[in-house]
C-alpha cells in the first residue's frame, strides 16, 4: 500500500518520472479485510481514489467487545459520531479493493511506470545519485539510478538492511510470540445459520477476547464476505528461521487453539475448508535509529511494522506516502543535500507518531489478552464503566481519545505548514 500510495501522491504533486518496482507479478485478489480509518480516507480522497474504494466498503456503525467463551458483551461503542467529527466514517473493506483503487489511480498518471516481478535487492549507492540492484525473476540483474529511492519493501526490507549496514547500525527483529489466522467466509457459507447471517448483515465489528487470544470480525466486499482475523500464541513458527513469516496452517490446530470459545465461533471456524488455513507470524523490529540515508528513505513496514491491534498498519504507510509527497514537492531544489534535508523533515514529522502507535497497539494487545487476576478484573471494570459512557476503553482501537489522536491528525496539512521551519532548522 505504501508504495502505490507514494507513487500516486508524488504524481499528484507534479513529479514527472516515477518508477515502481514490485516483486509480485500482479496485484491479484490477495489479502484479507482491512480497516479504512478516517485518517486514511482523508488522504485517499485527496488522491482522487476514495470514491471508488468506498463503493465496496462497509460503513461501521458500532463495535462490540465480547468474552470469547460466553459471547457475553463486555463493552459497546457507537461509531456513528466518527463521520460527524472527522469528516469520514470508519469503514472496512477488502485489501484488494484498496490496492486496486490505488493501482487504478496510478494507471491514470502518465508519469508512473510499473516494473513487475522485480525485487530491489540492495542499495548500491545512497548519494549523490542513489542506485539499487534490481533483480527480475527472469533475466539478469541491473542497476537503477534515481534522484530519490523510497523503499516500501515491507518488514523484511532489503533496503533497510542496506541502510543499517552502511551506517554500522543494528535493529533487532522482535519476536512477539504471536501468530494470526486470516479467514474469509462467503455469504453463501453462512446463509444457513441465522446467527451467522446476522453477523454478516450487520454494520458492526465484533471482537471476541480470551486469555492470550482474540478474534476480530466484520463484513467486507458489500457484505458478501465475512472477515475474521485472529491472534494467538505462536507455536508453528517457534523453531522456524527468522525469514519465515507464513505457513500452511492446520484446521485441527486452529480449532484446538479456540476450543473454549463460544459455539458461534466454533461454527464459523468449522466452515473453513480443510487445506485452506494459512497462519502468519507476527514480527516487528526494534525502533530504527534513522529512516533516511542520503537520498534513500524507508516507508511503512520497512521502518515501523506494527501489531494489528489498532488497525493502523496500512494507514500509517499511507500517511508516510502523503508526507513524502509534501516534503519532496517543497524541496527548494534537486541538490542531493536539499533532498536529504527534505527526507529528514519527513522523518521528523512521522517517526514519533508512528512509533507511538506501534507502542499503543502492543499495549492494547496485552490488555485484551489478559487471563485471570487483578489486571483482568480491572480491565473488565473499565469495560463495564464504558456501558455508562465513563472512562477509557481498554481496547484502544475503540477509545475516543485515541481515535482523536489518530483520526484527527491531518498529516499533509501539518507537513505543509511546518516544512519551512523544520527544513531551516537542519544543518
């Protein structure tokens, strides 16, 4: 998402020669559900692609946090106020709709050229003319030179590795000891069950929580698909090499992990076809000392991968893209020194916010996964107070103060207003 959004945002700012190198052969119908928060929608609207993406999305009106074992509601939050306050509703959609909308926007820009099935293997020079080794699936590797290289190559970023090596720095991969299943159920699979049909017909996100585990679920794709994402202790990746992030899962193991969750959950998990269970390892890395070296910068998961508990991973990558488009368009000239300073402004504008949200997501996950004890009892008291509209929400995704910090932040306007001062402050 970060790469597509960056290319489109730069094109909208008038940049004339933008090359996108993508390791996949095409975008395809891949991924699972994704939350389209107001801070993301605001940027997509400015880029001219929100209207099309919104057509297939579901407008969430409420969220329900429930005990996994009993299905008893712990807390409930009405989300209808979000559009009134932030200008956009909190919607959910399919990841392919978001990627497809951005890609269609890019295809309308003559300045953007795609190179499919090509990986950026390593940075060969950082300045004055940065370059990287491009490795196509077929054919020989070749060198690509540019004025600026912006790397949205994910949590396993080759470009991040090159930057850290060049600066003799390290950033350790942090094993969260957590993994996730991503499940997509079709409407016709749920139609025979009135309780399940009620879920897919609703405008609601539901989170079932238990000790060290939870499931979050909501309808996507015009309510034709019901998306479930789980988080549970890692067992299948514990002995795997650090490069392994996905594996073919076992339906038997999945059912065993959530065996004590309510019958409604059991019925949904049993609908997953044998052989179609896929499990993701949830890994992050320690905060990086810098996101920038020379005329090269990192975007999204390459510099701030996060746990999914705030549903802000893609949104923060898109914020990166938006801010980069502003600072590079404000850059006074094309000298490498000015480009470097502009990229430093990008880091100043984005780094603290991104890492704050990474920490909040981790904290929210710890709260949701509490077992027995005083901490869980206090958390459940907070959920009970929520029903009387009192206090903070332990599930930070649904907390009004956290939403204000995330959704009320106009990263493009802030970048525009503060660029000159920040640029001048850099030596």
